[in-house]
DNA sequence: TTGAAAGCGGTACCAT
DNA sequence: ATGGTACCGCTTTCAA
């Protein structure tokens, strides 16, 4: 049972006293990098004392002294969006072995929230940032970060004019593959439901869509902008599309929008892929279990997170990589939501 | 552009110098609780200097002095399991306004990993723990935490003999409702695919299943233990069940297992709910979009997280709540995966 | 090889 | 109302 005040923890001094040496000696003995300076016998005694007392070094105090909090801020729109958990795990699993801990900040796509979250992260003196919420126009938070000299890596959305490196999936190729696939199935009239067009990914995907359509004689494509990358926004957009004549296929900017499209189709008594084929983007978890199994562009989310973590660690280690871009390959996964064009 | 060393940040002393006062005065002026001690004029000057310099207090340094890291460890099996993101957001959204940050630790159900994660959290001197990985037998980590005097709240799985409070859904009622529902549809032969029976939730649900079955004349139920709460484990268990005669309905211990059951049915050319009805548990995100839309027990995950955060904060504020239990109501959501018993 | 002391960026107590 | 100072737990010179 705990004899002392419940919040009192073992410190270096406690260990030092027990081992009969100075706390500086304990510090050296316990750090593999400096243990060589200390006599074997002392190291042994210190280790013993430390383990007897259950000593766990205070990372916070160490960080204060070393000017390294050993934390990394991860800024995302919403952890509840199934796209992000795999990314976060990719990040965490790569940070962990190096002693870094991720601080997750959800912004809900709200600038004011993002500002507040960023201030919190600054207050915690994060050693770096992984940002997955970049907008295309003003990015006040990113600029603040840059001015404050905070290292950062962008994930999936670019940093505008800022020199932060970027990790992304090969969006253009993915969209192109989707359009090719639909073309091969005989579709000639297809709609792209884009995400908000102030997001760099949405823009890239919409542009790729237009180019891919233009590359095919006789294909017609139009772009509709959804108000958000959500199921409900996708559904609303699709309702609008259905209101003035139905296309034979839809390419959605992400899987959530695709789910919204599927719901809208169902509500209108239309079948997928019988009446309308649907292609998603991201291959989110359980995309294969939906109704019908979603044809979508697989994005290596965990690897994206891992790569972002790697790049950030390199930056922290002093490597410069201004404007670096890592583009990860994507692949079309054909499942049940696409089929031959009707009639 | 940053003139100084990129990692140099503004400190209290910088602000003090600029405002022409002592740093202790700045500290007081900036803390609403003590600003009253300082003359209005000084407070004004200090605030001005702080904002001109873009001063952001170092929470880490403050924490060292105040012996409060303002962090909370959240220990979960896997963020990638769709059950957890809503919980985590419920926690974070409640911690945020009080200035606490959540540190997420994934254990992947591995004791060694859990130990390591716990040590990291101890090293970061978390002010409390929310633990969603409790096993039923030995819980070495929890015991270490208890001995170290760490406050904690259990989420969804109990703490054994330890006095930590628990937040959970009303599992027994949920399972009972599922069985009633199936009974009403004419099912008489139903299998429960339980999670690993060293998890307290699995035990509670399996027990409730047996009791509910026994309450209905002429109903037969058997319990099969899955090796994990995953899709693949669910599928394997269902394969085994199908190997020796098929029930008309399955109650799964969670939605992932239910998805595995659906996959197994599909693989065997059986239809749901035509041949076999399936009930899940948790109502995870997009459960309504799967094939077929999943009948499942809705659990208020976000509220569970929020409640756990609340209870932890109360504990941090000094309130005792040993062995407290908060049981949140659940409700059966009937969708497409259940139907009348065949023949 | 080890000890002493300063300092990281704050807070809080004691003076004035 | 404000300044001075010690201290939180650790690392890192500088001495011995």
C-alpha cells in the first residue's frame, strides 16, 4: 500500500540517496549514453536502487531542461472520420519507439477551434506538428507555426506557399483509374461529387476528374461541390444531382460522400450498381462490408501516417526538407458498387 | 521571419522585461485568479506586452511546479476499432475545456505493450487514467497504477477488486432485448458468439444471454467463444458454428464479430436474414450502411467517454468515488439483419 | 569517476 | 501592489 501522499512519486534524489551517490551520478548512470562515465559498480548499485524504488524518470522535467517535450501535435478534422484512425496509428506507432507521444487535436473543420488547439499545442511546446487540415486559401495557423519556427509535416493537404513537406496519396492517378474503370464499363455520363473546393485534395481530385473525362471521346462529366466530406453532405449533393436527371455513374471525393450517395439512391428507389454505379475514395475500413460493397480507391493510410512521422523525425533531427513531397501509390479496388452502364 | 533560434520561445521574463516589471508580477497579472492583486494599469501593460510578443505560457513548466501535468492517459486496445474513436472524442471534448490533454495509448490487447505504455504514461506524470482494456483475471498494470496512487476510471470493463469507478453500457439489458426480439420473430435456436471470456464485458453479455434464453420456454441457446473481438475472429467462430448445423439466429458480442458472421454466411451461400438473423452490439458508426443494415444494440459511446472524463475530473478535484458504477442505457436498433425465423 | 551548482520556465511564499 | 527567491525534477557544465 502507498505510504506517502498518493501523488508523491520517486525522484532522482530518492534513488541517489538510496544508492549513496549524488543525483547527477544517478542521472548519468541511468542514461545509456553517459553510463560509460560511471564505474560499473556504481551503475549496478544505482540500477538496483532505481528498480527497488520503482523509479520512472519524469519526462516532463527532463523535457523542460532539454528543451524537448518529446511530443508531437497531430491536427486532424475529426478522429471520428474513419479515414483518420489508421493514419493516427501509423503516426503513433512510428513515434513511440523514438520516445515521442502524439497529442491529437480535432478541429471539426472550424478555424477558431483550430486556432485554439494550436495555441494549446504551442503551450505544450510540441517538438513538431503533423497537420491534416490544410485549407487552400489563408492558413493562419500554419503561418503562425511557421513564424514560431515550429517544424511540421503536412498530411494529405498542402501547405500553400509555406515550405512544409507534404505526404499524400496519388489522388490524380486514383481518380483517373476510377474514370477509366467506368469508361470501360460503358459509362458516358458521370458526375463527380467533390469535397469543399478550398481543400487541396478536393481541388486535385476535381481537376483530375475533368482531365480524365476530357481524355475520353464522348464522355461527359460534371462536377458538383459538396458542402463537406460527410455522409449527409454527400447525400444532399446527390439529391440535387438526381433532381435534374440522373447520370449513370458517380465518382465521389471520398467514401463518406459515396455512402451518402448510396443512401440517396436507396431513398429514390434506385439500385446500385443497376441504375447508378458509385466509386468512392480512401477505401476506409469496412468499405467492403457496405451495401453494396464499395468500389473505391485504396489509399495506404497507415503508411501515410508512418511516412509523415518519419519525415517529421528527420526534421527534428535537423534535416531540412523544404517543399519535399512524398506521393504514395494508390490503387482502384473494384467491388460491388460499380457495374455495366444501364441499357 | 524568425530572427532567433527557431526553437527559442517567448518566456515570462521576456514579457516582464518588455512591461518593465518582475516576472512574478507578470505571472500574477496573466492568471485571472491572481490578477486582482495587481493594479489595473500594470495588468494592462503586461497583457499588452504579452500579446505583442505572442507569449504562450509553457504548460509543461507550469505543470512541473504545480505538480499537475494537465494530461490524462487514455488506454484502449486499438484506435482503429471503430468503437473507440467516438469514446475518445467524448473524453477529449470534456477534458479540453478544463485544460487537460488526452494521451492515447494503444495496447493491441498485448500485456507487454500495455505495461510499456503505462510506464510511458507514468513517466509523463499523467494526472489520471481512463482505462478501457481491463481483463478479468490479473491486471498487473491496474495494480501498479493503484499502488502508485494514480487516479483512474474504468471504461466498459471492470477493475476487478480495485476500487476504481466504472462507466459502462447496460450490457445485460441490451442482450436481453436482442434475445426477446429474436424470440418474437420466432427464433428458437440461437447462438451467442462471445468475445474472449477474460473480458468482463464478454462475461456479462454471455451470462445475460444464457439467462435470457432460459427465460423463454422452448428456446435453445449455446455460447461460442471467439478468440478476439474482431471481424476475422467472428468469421472463424461462425465457420465453426456452421460446421455442425446452423442456428436460425446469432447474437454477436460486438459489431465486428457480427460483420465476421455476415462474411461467413455469405461465403457459405447463406442469406441474412433469410437463413440466419444476426444481431450485433455497439451500433458502431456505419452499422446502418452494411450489408444488410445491422440490427444491433446501440451504446452511447460518446456519452460513455464524456462520463468517464467527468468522473475522472471529479476524482482529480478530490472527490472520492470508490467502486462507483455508472451504467448508461442502451437500446436495440432493429434494422435489416434480423427477420422471421425460416420455415 | 563523482560532486556541486546552475538553470529550464514557471508558481508561490515571504518581504517590502 | 510588486519584487526577490526558492523550488518543481531533471541535465549539464565545471571542479575536484
